């Protein structure tokens, strides 16, 4: 049984190199206090189902912090994500299903069993061989679940597609090289063009999905994170469009009536877009 949490006791600052995870118990104590009969009304109303959206949100904020390079932000966001783990484990404890120590024990056992090249006698010459062995061990543990059984449906679509490509590649279902993958993109684009010419809405949707999937596979062959690449492009587009919008307001007083009288010509907007691109190049070279 954990000792009663006392919020008045200051938490000592432990040097980074000396930290070993023992303070996790303090977070568990805080969570138990919040869920106590006289704890937080909002926390006490939560269920595993209501917390689902927060898990995804906090995981995305961790990704944002990593990409920003801000280690202070990363520390905070990892804490928020860890809270979701402890929160859900405590709710499960109250159901009698499992608790936080079971969660930790489970992942420790999994890490040990799937790293026989570290904790056993198996040898692995490189990272790729480690991944192949990992998938073999995982398949053995999961039984008949299948090669793709461990890929969550709730992953963002591009990430899910790339993970699926990685999984099937490890059992030999893949192009030998990027050339075959690139040819598949051309094949899918041709089929999309055919569907567009036929004005078949259902076929267009199907073929558009095939093109995107083929592009994700090509990204994998080129060692590019498709999700990250698209996020960077969206960020780039957002920055450049912000410049266009600022110029429109400064020069024309606003957008006018898009599609109607007073609408700004596309050539004018493209000119502002090119200004944004030129500004980025100057900033980069500077």
C-alpha cells in the first residue's frame, strides 16, 4: 500500500544522471488522491472511454515538442502523456482489471523477451536484424493475430500506411528496391487519371487512396517519414499563406468577394506567394 500523499512535502530536485524512476510512485499517489471520494469532481467523472481523446492529444503534443527542439516543452508534454498512463491504470485498478505495477511489469517482461541479443544468447549484427527478430518474437507471442494485427486503426492514416508497409516488408512482401515502388506510383496515377476522365466519383476516391498509399510506400523506401514530411509541408504552406494574407490586407484591404466582383486575380495572389518563398530563401541563406 502506498503511503498517504502529502502535498506539503517539497519534492527534492534529483540530479539528472541520478534519476531512476523512483518518483513515479509520487505521481501514482497524486492520482489516487484526485480520485478519492473527496478528490477532484472532474477526475472522478472520467472513464477509460472519456480519456481516449486526451491520449491522442497528448501524444501529438509530444511530437510537436520533439519537432520544435524545445527540451523544456518536451519534458512537460512527456509528463502530460505519462499522466494519461497513470490515470488510466488507476481507473483500471478500481475496476479490478490491473494496476500501474502490472503495466510496468508487462512492458519490462516484453522488453526482456524481445531483446534476446541483449538479455540472452541470440546475436543481431545490426538494427535491421533486431527489427526482424522483434517481429518474429511478436508474432510468436500474439499467436494467430496476424502480421498486421498490431497496427492500431486509430493511427493517423499516413503513419498507419507506413507502419503497414514496414510490417509486411519484414516478411518479404515488398518491392526489392525503390525503383519498383516508384513505378507503382506511376501505375496508380494512371489509374487515377482514368477514373477522373470517366467522372466516376467512387473510382476516383479508390484510386486517390491507392496513389496516397503508393506514395507512402515510396517514402518508406526513401527513408522518409511520410507523416512528418506532410506536416512540414503543411507548416510551410501555412507560413507562406500567412504572408499572402498579410499582403492582401495591407495592399487591398481584404479579400474582397472571392469568386465574385472585386475578387483578387490568382496572378496577384501567386505574386505574393512567390514573395513568401523568396523571403524564406533569403532567411535561410542569411
